[in-house]
C-alpha cells in the first residue's frame, strides 16, 4: 500500500510539472504559425525620434556596430530605408538604425499598421519585454 501511494504521488507530481510545459508549447506553436504570416511594415524616409537607446550599425543588416549609440529622444533624419533599417548620420558617423525602435511622428497613418504588425508578432500569451538580440 505504501509503494502504491508513493507511486501515485510521483505520477501526480510529474503530471503537475508537465502542465506548464504543455501550455507553453501551445503558445509557442501559435506564435510560430503567426510568424510566417507577419504583415511587413513599410518604413519611409523622414524625421524619426529614437524611442530607446539604439546602436548605429555599419550595414543595413545590423551586424557590425560603428561604436556609436543614439540616446533615447534623439531626432534623426532617415535618408534611405532597407527593410526595418534606416540610414542616418549621428555624431559625425553615418550608419543604420533599427526603425522598429524609432517613431516618425508626422506619419500618423502608419501607427495602426505598426500596431497590427506588433499584434501579429506578439499574439496573446507571448512576451514583448524579453531582451532582444540587439541588447545582447
């Protein structure tokens, strides 16, 4: 009888521990299915305000840093756009910033499209406040 109680307790503990993983897997599958269907957001040239500290990159792929960082609130003029990166000049350096973290306040029509893109990228149950690859 004692062995049966211990066995049942062990099985119940395993099931209880597996439930959070099952819920996580369901949310992950939903996010993965939505990832391929993301509506691309078309960034445009113009004046932008930096919404968080941004690295200035040498290429539009964001692979190599110029060593400069734009502080929050910096206003920059984007002269060229490639995907989600915009070409800017800052502190005597020309480079590329990720426009996902900058706002063009004159282009209010793009705000609903940007919100839709973010809703698709982060469906219910997904975290938005995890560190990005840019911060690591």
